[in-house]
C-alpha cells in the first residue's frame, strides 16, 4: 500500500503493473485526503449534493468490490449495494451507524489487495463471469480496470474540493 503523494513513475510495458500502481495511488490519495479531518468533518457535507467524505469512502469500498469481485469473478458478496440507501444503485451513499473511518480505510486497502490478486491471476482480455453482477455480456477485465480507475480519479477530485472546503488543505 504505497502512500506516495506523487503519480506513479512506473513505466512498464505490462498493463497489469500499470493498473496495480495507479489503483494503489488513487486509494492512497483518497486516504491522504481524509487523513486529518475530524469525525465531524468526515460526517458533514459542505456540498449542495449532500454527500460527506465518509459516504464517498464507503462508496469507493463497495464500488471496487462490485466491479472486481461480484462483477469480474461473479462471486456472491453480501450487500453489494451496501453503500446505497435501501440497497438501490441509484440511491444516496450511506454509512451504517457505528462504522468507524479507520474501519473503512482498512476495508479500502483490503479490497485493493483482493483486486491485486485478481489482476495478477487473470488475463486482461478475460471477460467477467455471468451470474454475479452480470447476467449477460460481461465486460473484459481491462474495461473494468479502466472504469474503476476513472471512478477513483473522479472521486479523488471530489475529495480535493471537499477537503479544501473543510479546512483549506489543497494539493496532492
């Protein structure tokens, strides 16, 4: 789990190595953006859309698992939409009562280790399994990687704004 605050410098011809490095980087960026916020700041929205930094964190934990474990591997996972109100994909993000920020950060990195194992043991051209998230026509592992990377990049940017509004901190 690298906690570097600079973009990975790995320049490998191996796409799996690049995906692993960038996914690790974005997970670490999310953790850095949350580090130092008070519990109240983690649980308070300063944005018109209403999400809190902690809600965005639980979304990322569930999002990565939905795509790689439930989606690509087709494994049944408990409550795949657990970050949404009433288990609906279009619902708002939610954090169950009693869930601590450190628990979610640990879950984010544990999910990252699972993703690393998946990437290191499958070909990027392999299609996801039918029967988990996908009932037909699953995407390739490569497509899933790009999708998850764009989710992380977009939401890390959202956290940049939330952090600046919360306490003025900016930058990587």
